[in-house]
């Protein structure tokens, strides 16, 4: 295992954690306690190698993410491994299979499979898990907001992670649009609904004002120019608004708009609570579209 952790360490996975615990809108302290429990459980199952490199075990993560069936969690791991390979990573640097014999009674035993997981592997697993579960959404935020203190990530890897998260945000935004429509938001009011979420998260700034504040052009897509921290904050806003609309059985347009604003505001409070940088003050990144074009161009230049 020493070889693995040396590889993972040199790839820039070792970082110091800064944890977000998000204030929830309904249920008060009880909901807050549930989120705190999730974050604490993710911290508690974290392990360290002899070289002081942190890692997680898949069986521990399975329980923390409330997957009862290992086979279902194995499917999530397989999706995460494909995403890892698709981003140009060596799977063995992040997912290392381990087997051990476990006694099952009457003197018999069976082989069980587990995995040593890097932080990036956990991030990919969280991103490919069922984000409708609040615990999964919290885990996504937890792994996305780990502050990189001890090592700087390889630039290409950072770009690939950003592309992955942007695609996740795009897909979940489509789900939110569908749920908002069912909640009574008319198509000609969807811009107002979206702006309400931005205003909650960005301290009263709508999309147009955010672009102006950041020095972006009208043609720029805000989320295409957002870094991972900003994307993660918006992703949490999107998934939790979707769940609130469903859970509260909202069926009035203005109520849905108000709910989106409220959720955005609570995510902002969470960032403020841990001393994070407000999203409007995060610098724009190179366009995702340009990164994807460069990636495709480079892939065509590879030898067949």
C-alpha cells in the first residue's frame, strides 16, 4: 500500500479539510444536528496512512452515505471509476481494491471486497450517488469544499473536476426546472424563479448584477465561468431547492420563487458561518466551453 499512498500524495490529493455544515430552513436545530452528524461521520471515518496521507474505506463510506446494500453502492463506485478514467486519471491511484476473509458462522468464511479511496475517489462517488438524499448532498459539499492547503492540485485535474461538477450542475438544474414547473412556475416566470435563487446566494444580486460585479460580459454563462467552490455552492442551492419544493408540496408560483430565494440565502449563511469567501467575490475562471474544446483537441492529437 505504500506505493499507492505515495502516488496519491504526489498527485495532490492530500489537503486539509474545511468543513461546511449547512443551516437548514425547516426543522430548526434538529435538521442542523442531522447535517452536523453527517459531516462528523465523514470526518470520523477518515483514516491516515503511515505517511500521514488521508484516505477512506469504501465500506465505511457506504454506511456514512446510508447505502444499505453493498451491491447498490458497488454500482456507484463503478460509475465513479468510469468518471475517473474519463478524466484521464489512473484509477489505481484513487481506487485500490482490497479483499479479506470474514467469518459467517459454523466455521465458514467468505471473501469480502473493500476499496482504499483517495479524496478524489470519494468526491467522484459522492457526485455519482443519489443526490436526492440530503446526506449525499451534504457529502458532495463536504468533499467539494475541502481547502487545498498542503499541496496544489495538478491544473489539468482541477479543470477536469470543474468540468465534471459543471455537468452535474447542468443536469440537476434541468431537474429543478421540471420540479419548479410542477410547483406552479410558468415558463415565462422561470427567469424570475432562477434569479431569486441567485439573489439569495449572492447577497441580493441577480444574474445580470453578478455578471457586472464580476466583470463578465452579457454573453458569458456565469456557471461556465465559475470555479469549483462557486459551482459547489450553486449545486447545493439547486438540489436543496428541488427537495424543498417536493417535500413542502409547493404548488404556487410565488411560494416557489420565495423558497428558491430562501434556500439560496441559507447556503450563503453556511458559507459565512465557516468564514468562506462569498460567491460574488470569487474570481471568474476560464470558460468551461474553452476547456472542453481544448480537451477534445488534445485527445485528437493522441496516437491511435
